[in-house]
C-alpha cells in the first residue's frame, strides 16, 4: 500500500478514531477540536476514494474497507514508532502506551495493583486497561497484552501459562455459625450457594476427592445468581451463603478471615478439568520493549507462587 501521498498525521488521527470509536476521544488525545479531527478524516477518505467510517449520532464504526485499512495502518504506525524509538533511544527505559485487556474481576483485583507497581518502576509507561468478560479479538482491538482463562484458541497469539486457577468454597463466619459446615459436597444440598451466571450459563460446581482421578459435578442451588462476581462476594460477606471462586478473587477476604474456606480436602472447579491463567501477546509485539518488560515483570512478580495463593501465610502472619 502506497502511503507516499498521504498525511502521516491523518493516519494517526484515523488510527485513534478507529481504536476508540469516537471523534471526541481522538480529539482529546491529540488536544484538538472535534471539527478538526472530522475534517482530517474526511480528507483522508477523499484521498483514498471510499468511506472508512459509518457516522452515527453517538459513535462511529468502521466500514469493511475501514477495518482492512485500520489493520494495515496500525501495523505500519507501530513499526514506524518502534524503529524511531530503537534508533533515537537505544538505552532508554520502557515507555509508551501499554494496551491491556483482562477479565473484569481479575483486572480489578490483580492487574490494577500489578500495573500500579510497574508504572511506579517505569514512569514513562502509560496504560489503557480494558476490562471485559467478553472474548474479543486482541489483534483487531490492538491490545499488547491479553489475559485469558482456560484453553487457548488464538493461533495468531503467543500464549504463556501465567498461573493456575485454584478455587475455594467459602462463606462468612456468621453464616457458618448459623448453618452446619459442609463436610462433603453432598452437604451442599442444605446450603444456599451463590452462583455466577455468565456467557457460558450458570456456574456448575465440580469436586474431586483426594483419592479420585476425576471430578464430579454437583447440583447446587441458591437464592442469588449474578453475572458480577464482586456482587456475589459482597453477598457472601453479608452472610447470605457460600461462593466458589478462584483465590485471585477472594484471597484478601480469606487472609482477613472475613470469608472462611470449607471443603478444603476436595479440589473444586467450575468446569470438568483444570483451568489456568494465560497471558497472550501478538507475535510481532514480543520484541517491543514495553511489552517484553511488562511480561518479564509479571512472571517475576508471580513466581514462585502468585501472591493471591499465599493467603494462608498472610493470615498466619497477620
């Protein structure tokens, strides 16, 4: 694709409009008027000879040609920026915008504090943190880092296992004082189980006894279902019932004793099998300094055990 007759600034403006879906957001990014951004995009479309965006009242969306153009423009701009940075600042610390996507609760509970420490260490790093429980295309959205749970299906991405998903059944102390603590998963029939309900439907609880090689599903019910895990944790803290969540979500409550683990002799899951946390990166981004440095920081911070799996030690020392 020949860019010789095009304005590089117009391409950068187009990339921001396409990435954010908003003329206003792009205008704020470049500290310009919305009308100026709109005129530049119109001029770019005129030069190319076809529309790149659908204009709506509150947002804009890419046309099919716009998507193809956006993917090429984004890659070219990234390569240009990387080449400039490598030549101009060969010894400089990592800098630039780090675009991260993660599941909502994991991002809130774990990525935000990790990112806080990383940015304190490298003040030249800015971050765009998109939290969503929907599976999105990291390549199309232009993310540098994507966190996923479970099996990987993105052949265009390089995935590394970050940490295991360890689940715990827990309840507030005053709930357990009012109800007999379950000794086996069969006892859950007599308990109020607060269940997560997401894109894959209502959560199921699986348990594996120490002597078994396979997990068994148990039918559990309760009076509260939610697609927001934080709401279920809050309900459990209020004494409404039992929850089954990964340690990265409730490690703080377990360490503080505001939630108490039960059925600890049984391995708990929400699928038939075991899932892990992965960090994914487009292959062409692995050599980018800000990306490689952040990935190395993650593995250093989470080794040999993630901090959220050290809640028993923190409870003893607290």
